């Protein structure tokens, strides 16, 4: 039996209220001054380490931002992505294996933090701060990171395969994965804007270059000159591990240029370009892409809000979880 419109309204209102209460409950336990007494040097210590890592390799900013994203979408923001183990762990999930990086930087940050505040700061909070600092040091906006997360005890590669968005997925599937963790369409578009920095392998977009969706032709939404460049850079049977920039002509600067590219058919990943060019985008994401492309302040504001929301996905607090001594392993 079909539900009446009023029943649907009641159903979605109940879901909204449950989601809101869960969010508020998490926010009430996470605070910006959580370590003000126990580790007052935390923020400066993390910033120094991130700055050093980015100075060595600018790409590391995008890698650290991505680590936080990939952590929060699986079991919540609990540093489960950092755990070593067999091929059942998140590090071996399709979205992470030979792709997720920056683990050594997190190790260095943890070591520096432990030197001054032993056994106090979680790896999950270190990930959240490092992500913020990576954005700031790339020219992007800043925000006060909510802290107080504890570290999880389990790394679930199966869940990671199911939960993490893929560059090959359709827009409705990507939106659903965001909805599943309490995020919305604005979060989909603003967080995708994180691709304004970083690189991607040929393997993540070469499906668009020659035989897109079995058509025998390239993806028609890709701009012609960019297509020719990428066909040369990533030829058939070429090295699928070669890297190119996600944000063409604005590689390392955190800005709204990524969205300008989408308007011109220059999104690198299929999951980028569909935010503007797919049929579903017309009623969901296209208007946001257009707004962000012409208003960097709006993009920055929405990105900050979305990062804070993402950082509040199912955090472990209180006596749940633990404070890992080593970010790669649960405490013995």
C-alpha cells in the first residue's frame, strides 16, 4: 500500500529530527577547546608538521584532506583508515589501495604530539586538524576544528568498498552515499571542490578517453583540447599509474577554479563533470556548480560548513574507542 503524502512528510520529518538530534549530540561532545588544558601546543605542533610535509611535496595537502574524507565515510571519523592489517582493512579497499597516502605524515605528527602530550590526542583528531591545515596552507579557508574524537578499534575494508564514492559512479549513487552518512547535495558539491588541489591517476579517468560506456567514442562532455592532451598522456595500453592534475591550470591553489573548469567541460574525473553535465545535475547539483564558479566566498563558506558536518559523522567520544599510541595499530 502506498503511503499518503502526509505520511511521507511525517516519515521524512522523523528521519530529519533523528538526524538532527544525533548531530547535535555529537556536536555537544566535540568542542574547539577540547585540548586547551591537556595539550595546549597541539594546533601549532600539527601545523608545523603539515607545513613541513607540504613544503617537501605540495601534493601532500590533497592527500591529507582525502585521508580525512575517506576516514569519516567509513565507521565515522575514528581514524580506522590508518590501521594496518591484512587485505580486509580499509587500506586495501578499492578506493584506497595504492591510492590513499600521507600515512607517514600522520605518523610524524603523532610522534611530535606524543612528545609533548603523551596519550592524550587521538589519531582521529589529528586527521581532522591536518585536513584543515592542508586547506589553509593551500590558500583555502580556515575554520575552528571541533575536537574530542576517540580512535576506533576496527578497520572495515568491505564497508569502505560500499561506502566510499567512486569516480565511475552515477550522480544518484554518489548523492545516496552522502545521504547515508547524513550529508546532503550541498555537501556533495562543496566537498567535491576539494579536487581543486591534487592529482589523479590515468586509471581513474581513462574510461572517458576512448570507449566511454561502451560507445566506442570518448565522453562527449570532455572539452576537445583537454581530451586530445589526455589521450596522448594516457594512451590505450599505456601506464595507468601516471598522474595529472585534478584542477587543470590551477594545480596547487585551493580556489573555485575547479568549478569554472566544470562549466567548460574540463572536469577530470567522471564524478566531477557529472555535477554539471549529467541529466540529474539539472535538478540537483548544476546550480551550485554555477554559483561556486562565480562566487568563491560562497564556495569557501559552504566548504567549511560541509567539512565541519563531515567531521561530525559518528564520532567516538567519552569512554568509547581509545587514544591510540600508534595510529597504525590498536593498543595492546
